[in-house]
């Protein structure tokens, strides 16, 4: 079961980063491999959304429940799709000197053991590309800061 945990110190506020991550409707605009999203329902604290991900001719759709606790956390719970299991957690903690700390984890298992093995080989590089896409999007939306984002873990 592949798992990634990372902590990032970013120059943007916890509110800004929460809003960016919670804006699932816009993922196809900036996240690699996200072809389309469809929000089925949305409230202040829970969203149900479909995401179509793809690479070349491969396309897979999965449905998730996004539990939002503004501005401190977002938890993504897997409902349906090609995976056996998926858990994705974001925690946003304001820093006393500005910006915020983001703790991110993703843990998943494919139904297909071959996909599981392939994913394990490329997971780290794919994860880094995804995190960079969120940071680039934050800079586009909120501007840059004199302090740079740093990786803690």
C-alpha cells in the first residue's frame, strides 16, 4: 500500500491554502493528470466529487467524499473507482510569522496488484509534481512572497 507524507512551510495563509485545495472544480486547470472534475454535491463541510484522471489513452474515474473543516483540515475519503482504498489528508496550520504549515498524506491501494507495483515505482515523482502544481497555483492566485516554500519532510 503506497503512502506519502510530507510537510511544507508555505508563504500563504492557511485560509488561502484551504480554499485552493477545497476548490476541486478547478483541479483540471492546474493539476497534472486531472482531466475533469464534477462536483455532485457541496456544502460548507462535505463535498461529493468525481475526478477523471488520465495519462495518454488511460482514463479512470473515481468518486470521493471531501470532508472540510475550514480552515484547518480537508480529508478525502474514497467512495468508488479503480482503487481498493484511498485516504488523503490535508492539515493547514498558521505560522506565527505568517504563512502556514501544510501536512499532507495520501495512502492508497489499487485493486490490481500490477497497477500497485507500477504506482509504487512512480509515486514519489508523481507526488512531487502534484505538490509543485498546487504551489504554482497558489503563486498565480495569491502572488509570490519574499520567503520561499520549504520542504520539512
